[in-house]
C-alpha cells in the first residue's frame, strides 16, 4: 500500500520523483531531481536548500521536487547559468557540484519557485477526458457533454474540442484544421466508438495563466520536462489557438466553482462532467470534501436525461503512472479505473 503523502519525508519525495521521471521517459529531469536531493545533507547549504529540507507541508502532495526543478529549468532557459548546459544536453557532468554552484549563485532567482505548485498544463492529458466521454456515452449517457474542469491552469484542456484524437483507432475531433493531434501508443482494446460532442467547456483555477501573455507562457514552459520536445510544440500550438479564441476560464477555487456550476440548471439531454488532471493533490482537504459532497448530493438527484459524471486523471505514485478513473450517476456510483497511462499521454493501457 502506498504511504500517505503526509507521512513521506522530503528525501522520500525526491526519490519517488526520480523514479517517476525515469518511468515516464524523463532522464534529464530525473538527473536534476537527484542532484537537488544530493544537496539536502549539505550542512553548508543556503536558504533555498534549507527551505526544501525543512518543508513544513507534505512534500510529495505539494510537488516540492517539481517546484524546485521548475526554477532550475527556468534558470537554464534564461541563459543565466551556462553551467547547466551539460546536464540539460544529457551529457556527462558532476551533477551535484554543478547544482551546488548554480543554486549558491542564483538563490534570489530560485526562491519564488517554491512559493506555489507547478503549472503543468499538458494538452496530451486531454486524451483521458475524451476517452472517458466515449466510455460514458457507451454506458447510455447523453453524448452531448457539458465539461467543467478544476485546476485548469492556462485552460489548454478547455480547448479539447479543437484537437484531433486517434485512440486505439477510434477517431475523434475535427478532420480538418485541428490545432493539434494525439495518437498515443494504445495497449488493450479500443474505447467505444461514439459520436460525442463537447457542447461547453468551462474551467477554474486559483491562479490562472494567460497563454497570450509571453511572460506567463514562459513560466509554463519552465515546467515542461525538457526531454519532451513535442510538449513545447503543443504548448506553442495552444498559445496560437488561445489568441484566436481564449478558453473559458475563471479565477476561483475548485470547491466554489463546482458548487456554483452544479447549482445551475442543466439542459436535458446533456451529461454534466467534472474533470481534472494532476490537480487533486493540490486541492485543500476541506475543498476536496466539499467537492465530493456536492458531487454525491447532485448525483443522487441525477437522471438519465440529466446525468452527472466525474472524470479524474491523476498520478498513481505506486504504479508510477497516471490512472484514469470515472464515477457517474445514476448507475455506476463507484469509481471505475478505465486506464493507466504515461504522464503526458504517450502510452495508454486501456482497461475500460
């Protein structure tokens, strides 16, 4: 059984992140995380490392390793630390010594990166929302979906209706003019082939990013794992798409947003669907409880004409991959594991 996040030490959190990166084709990021971890036992470490070492919260749930590596990557991208070039080129280097020197010289730059969780808005994860819609439609729910996303970051997944998908041979999305296309390596049977329609897509974030702001777009790029060049291409495509039409994104905490949206009238013949990816660990416990209570209360009142679904694509730290889980009302009220997947959608193990 996986340890509770609150019981995991900082050192364990870094070790888990190294393993997670290696399992998800990110050897450079794994090197940076490991080199940061190697600083933790240095009695002469500066304020940046001491703050990591003495982290007061849950380091894994808070994504502490990724906060720190986001800052290191941003520093590399800025060109201020040429010493990092060998590591980011995945060439031989004394990683521990390089990181110690760089951190010592740039603590003022790095410190703010520990202040908040990483903004890992990844379009490649949207496959999970689309696959879940196909599965739900096959269960008899209306094929017209009102999608509500919490933790939307810059709203990249709120544009999923503009993307094209090949999910195990099942094609979804525009045949012409798709902003980007996804065809993950698919293991297992294909999902159901249904004519789904995302009639609305609305999301929230406590600190939303504006893709049309170059400075905020650079912040997003700092959190992209450098090994994955395709993710930078996707981000550029999403930035271009947002300039044509911005995603429908509001500044609001997750619980307030869910309660507000569930209280609104639901059109007959639509499936209202809450969705989120790599977000739940950042939602405070009291808000998690409020969201769960609201979903279950409204689920108890759901009908076949106005059903409710909950789709979550979240990290499974035991399997070192993501799990796609779905609940829906009326009907299958227990969560169903539909798939396990690579962190950014490169591979999918379909179980649905």
